C-alpha cells in the first residue's frame, strides 16, 4: 500500500501535502495508468490520518484529471501517455483558498465566525437603502473618528448594554483593533511603559514590538492580572481583557477591578486599556459591568470590535477615549483619515439603530450556547471524559480542557494535527515558562466549529492520549 510521510508539513494542510505526493508519483510514473488507488478508509488507517483528509486529496486529484473514479469500485490513475505534464507549484493563494474548516475533522484553534451566520439579506437591504438615501454623504469625507451617526448609535448601544455613559465625540472608529492600538501608542507616547497580561493574546506584544516601545509581562492569578506585580513593573499603561480573558477564560471580579482602578488613579500618567473581548457572549447571567462604566477618574480607554459579533472579515472596531484624551487626539492625530468606508459605516449605523444588531446578538448567543452544549455533551459521552477536566466560563466563545496524560503539550498537539484535529495549548501563550495550571491544558474554541465530525474528532483526542 502507498505510504507517505507527514513529518515535514511546514505550513501545508494534510490533504494538500498528500495531494502533492500522489500527484508527483503520477507525474514521475511511479503510479501507472489504470492503477487502483487504496480505498479511503484503508488509506486513512495506513497513513494514520482522517478519512476526510483522503477525501479532500482525492477530490483535488479528480478535479485536475490525475485520477478518475468508477462508481462502487474506487479511484484509478488516469492515462497521460499523450499529455505533457509539467510540475506546477502550488502557490500560497492556492493553499489558502482551498483550506477551510472542512479540511479538519475539527478545528478548535479558530475563533472566527461561521460565514453562514452573517445576516447577508439584511445587510444587503441596508446597503441598498444606504445608497438610496445617503448618496451625497457617502461621497463626503467623514471626521477622523468616523461618521457622527454611527458614533451616536454605538454610544446608545453601550449605554443600553454595558451601562456606559459616553459622548459620541469620545468614540473613534477604525479598521480593526490592531490599528487602534497603534494610534493609542502614538497618543499616549512612545516613552511610556506598557504592560500586558501573561498569558495573553500574542498579537498585543507584536504590536508593541513593531512600535519599539517598552512593555512588561504581568502574571495572573485566578482573578486576573496581579495588581502588586503591575505596581512593581513601573508601567504607565496596562492592557487587559477583564470580561473574558484570552486564553484562560478568567472573568475579573469586581474587587480586582476596583484595585485596578485604584492603581490607575494613583498617577496622572496611568491608563487602563480595557479590551472588552467577547463581552456580548456571556451565556448565563448578566454581564459584569465594564471597567469604563465603573471609572470616575477617566482613566479607562475602552476598546471593542464588530469582528466577533458580525464577521471575522468586517474590520470595524472602535475605542472610547476619556474626554482629555479625546481632545488630545483631535489636536495631535486628527490628520489621520478614518479607515472604515462610509458605505460600511452608514450600513452599520442602520443595522444598530433599527434593532438588527440586538436581534443578531441574541440569535448568535443562542447559537453559541447550543454549540457549546453539543461539544460538552459529546466530550462527556466519550471515553475521553474520564481523562479530562472541563474548565468552562460563562462568558466568551472558548473554554479550557485539562487532560490527564504523559505526553508533552507539543507532542499531543502535533499528534492531533496529524489526525485532522487542530487545537492550541494554553502553555503556548505564556511569555516564559508556564505555571503548573497551564500544564496539559488546551484551548477549545467553538465559534467556528463544524460539529459534523465532532464525535470522531473527540475519539482522535482520546487515541492520541493512549498512544
């Protein structure tokens, strides 16, 4: 039977690597015309991969004419005696376009939104109305902070759902939170010392590195970032996600939030950047108030995005600046143009004002609740259940899975990937050596999860532990 190695995958998906191996063997004549290829199940078992990997590889070969199929008999190598076949290198674009959640039994690493959940018909309707009724405004350059109508809509939404009382002029819209972080560094100062959570979202450190500013990693306990360590670091600005920390899932309690506000109030140059990550998707109970809504000293900069609630490709985010910083922004950085198109801003304004956003959030909250329940139930019904501890938080779109095993986290992740299940370890998000809590703990995202092969995927995780 055919045998191929998957040890040097680099950034290739499993099925792309297998497709290339079989294709090259056909070109080189190692697989001859009319030769029958192994059945999908036997081939998957022999290679130690999932049947879906074999299916995708065969489908690609079939579509390009390298093989053909005979119903109820199998797949065979095509006749190329009269064809000049030249090797064609797959570009990065080819791989990315053909990749998706269908390439894995389960992808627990992705926190993207599912495409089918986007309200296409409503959005198309609002775009048409925008073109019909706002046509002159669409061609007018908006203020640097975005069109005032959208900023008013966001201010109303924040008051109703996060208890925040802000002025539209304090809201600044931009194309993604990464862009807004860059503006904040310029606004607060390159000479300031910044602090980030450890473990934490690795992109924050990458942004600070790109601007060549000093920053410190601050450890956490079960309540969130440690305020005494923050004090000792000498930081001026701290970036935190108290509503649902990534990756631990910690929800910072009220007592720790007041400690953080006290830290910020102790010095004129101190600020807290509150990333309200996943706050819309608290699945049980009422959301804990945002830090910004508790702040009476105007030291909290609030950041949120529509990327998680609407679409991973909708790059519309916003920040709420304290009045003094909002005025400073207009004085120093108003030369920046708003990076979100008028078309999207007016459509989103209508989406919020006409109640569609609230309905969409409620619908998605129900969807994610169901996704989580299906996943938890599948784990509890499987042989894996006796080897795991599930650490689920009531907020956000991921939870933690702690495994009883002798493998290293890295070995387990690699074994699972080879069998078509993608996930990340908690330890990978630590700047330095992870603590004992992180050992054998894995992040389970379920917003992008396709549950069709869920039972098989969980059995794969169980098999990886046993071997």
